[in-house]
C-alpha cells in the first residue's frame, strides 16, 4: 500500500526515514494535475518518468503537449509511428493513470439539485476561506423563508451550483467545438467567476442592496455586484491565493480581471464606441462573458441554478431543463463577435424559461406576505443602523450601512444581525427589537390591495411619500368620522415585473442555428413561434400596506385605498367590490367586468358628485 502512495520518481534513502513526504507529494501532484498546461518538454519528462523514453522522439516530432494528451487514442498513436499494439496499450495505460490521478484530486459534493459535483482543487481553496464560508449564513430568498417553510437554502450552495454549471457549459462548448481554442485557464476562470459571483450579498440577500441601502444611504449607487468584486479581491489577498492561482496555471493580473469582468461587466465604465471593452479576454472569446452573467439576453448559469434550486425548496414546478440547453449550445459568429447560440427548435423552451422566472417572482419572490416581512426587517435595520457597530480594518468601526465600504467589516455581516437585534437588551435598539419581535409573533402589517396604472410610472421616494399622504386624505363620505389615519400608517410598494430586460423581449437578443447549417446564426421573432405568447413583457404593480392592525382602522384604510385608486384612475383592486361595494359602482371604467377582454358591455360616463366630504366625487350614468 505504501508503494502505491509514493509519488512517481521518488526514491527512498536512509536519510528520508525521519522526513515527512507530504510537501514533496504535493509538488509532484500539482504538476501532474496541471498536465494540460504542459509543453512538449514537460510531456517528454513524463514519458521518461513512466519508462516510455523510447517514444520520446516521436512525441517531440509531433509536438505533443499536455492538451494533446487528453485527446490521444490508439489511432493517433499508430499515426505518429508506434506500430506495436502492446506499446500503444502501454502508453494509453500510463495516460489513464495520469487522468485518474487528476480525478482523485477533485473534491466531490453531493448536491440535491445537481447530484455529485466535482470541483477543482483551486475552487476548494476558495471555498475554504472565511469570505466564502460567510455565504452559509445568507438566506438565498431573504424574507421568503418566513412564508415558505422549505426555503431555508443559502447563497453558499447556490454559488457552488453556479460554479459547477459554469464548468459544465464551457466544457460542453470545448468538446463540441475544439476550434474555439478554449484553454484550461479559460475553464478555470469561468468556474471561479460562477463560484464567486454572489460574494457581495448582504444580510437577507436582495433586501440589503434593494431595500435597505437605498434608504439608509440614498446618495450612493451601490449593488451587490460591486461588493462581490471588492470581496473577491479581499478573499485573494487575505488568504494569499495569488501563488496558488499561479501554480494552477492562471496568469495574473489578466485572469483576475477576466474573473471580475464576468461577474460585473467591464471594469472601465467609460463608454468606448466600437471598441472591445474587456481586458481579461480578447474579442474572439466574447462568448465566455455570456456564461455566468449574460448581459445580452439573460440566459446564464446563475438563472439555471436558482430556478432549479428555488423551485425545489419552494415546492414549485420548474418547467425549464438546463441539461437540454447544454446539449444544443454552440458558438456562432454574429456581426464579428462570437455568441452562444442554441437550436431553433429550442425557442419555445426559452420562452418557458422566462415564463418560469416571471412565475417565481409572482408566486414567491414578490409574495405579498414575504414583501411585508422584508419591509418590516428593512425598517428595523434602519432604526438599528447607527447603533450596530462592526469592527473593520485597522480597528475602525462601521455601522450596518457603512460596512459596505470595508470588506473586513462586511465579512462579519450576515443574517445573524436579525438575532443580534432581536436578542439585544440595549434601549437604543428598542424600536428595532419590537419590529422584529412582531415578525416572530406574526403581528404583521396588512396588505390593503394591489392596483395598476394605465402606463408605467417613474417612481421616486418623493412620489411614494406623496401617495402615502394622498391615501391618508382619500376619505369616502361614509367613513367613520372618529377614525383619522396618518400618512405614516400607509406603506406603498411598487413592484416591476418583467422577463429580465424590462419592457423588451429577451428572445429578440438570442441567436439560434438550424441543423442544416449549424455555423450560421439566425434570429427568430415572436410571430414565428406562437400567437399565444405575451404581447407585453413588463408590468408595474402598486401594492399598499397598512401598519395598524385593529379592525376598525383596517376597514377604514381598505375603503380609503379603493377611493385612492378611483381618484388616480388606477385599476380596480381584485377585492374592491367586496371591501367597498358602495364605492366601486361610482367609477364608470370599473363598471364593465369584461373591459379589455371582448369590448362588450354597457357604455357609461362619469359626472361630478360633490357630496364626498367637500371633495370631488363621482356618480355613474349608465346607458
């Protein structure tokens, strides 16, 4: 057994008896692992080490490198002059041993979504850092876990899944199209980008960068991708990973730039008309930037993993199978650049993919109770912000909202801040603590309803505050006079739903190919697919929530919400006829239940009704 563990070429001597061999084994194994980086000389050294030096000249003559070793078969060996079958089998056996040693160095994870996942040793080095392990304590779906009991998964396993899928896609392209000249460096960088793309998320994921930071620090334009780049740099430096990366064949700083560009786009934000803006890879490898975060059409491995993983934990059916996309993906030239394309027959499946995204937002990500809980957590964080102190670099202290400026401090921020506030005894945190206690005890704000405007509205904080003030004064004539609601009792939440590219159809930016000419890219328009596809690809929902929970205030608030919708010409809330049956008939455009469907129904017009508390009212005349 000991002989089997001894590295190739290692010879025991009496002086070795008191020396531990681990360091020597590690060096040899690292060299063997990176055999695809070998040139001709390293390949010949391996032949000598294996006792195959008599064919060294044949390998030199054919300039066989490490990349070639991966593809060598019996027929290739015969072509380069190794005529004896036994000799060819001997060489192939040695190559199989080399590949097996490589496989043994990978670490295997058993993932509920992707099964057994093998990861490169460099990826394991990254995973085994405090900056990456922090992702174990960040819920993937934020406040949705308070609504969906199974949604307990974290950014940690999602990131591993994205790293795995990134490797699967780039390797599938490499095997299908060797002419793309995808190197093992490219593959490794793409996997690292997938693994590290979410390093910058804060407590409760999108709640932090989408709700908390914009209100805590309204003057800055900050996204979690920005923090992902800073956290990645900090991870590499803090754990001294540069030498390890170079050992595995990465070229620094070029490959570090490539990894970061895949996460957040070009590092130089200055527009360069007609010029290639990326530094990590040349334009002939533009397709590599479409794997982890596809800015062109949104079809990327990040979505593939969270579709599958979120659906699994939410108990929702996933209608998109990324494994089928992997079978048909290939690279084609499009206007001088190389882009990832798929078969023309897959266009319907891609519409299903974006439909799945929309369904997940409607049923889970924008669930009304989940949104209320995240709203309450945000308010608690805002009240606690100045009183939470996190130590950063050089002993400097940061608050909850300023920790994003220092990665040492930011590494310490996780979902645990919820329990930190909830279990605190500080009087300064009393208000924040009470809000979180209400969440735990399920004393939540109430959703008054949902409505829509005729056209999308540009929404600002001033607009939100204006609406909240209007809600407080939209008092129907039959509301109890002893109930007086204030603007701060209402919370307006505007939700933008789309297929990933706002009002645009993302499929218009997808390129396809036909089996008759797999190298020619084509576009497929919506009218070539089906007449049952969406006419619009974005909409805006306006939800109104109410902070008080007593029955009389809640009933009055619901009626004021319906009156407010009438005054602003918004759509009738779904439960409008139930909560305010005396009001909804007064709105002429709400009278036709089939409006917008078949155009039938009685016609009506509105005339002023001056009876509502001295405000403008309406009554309906029907013909």
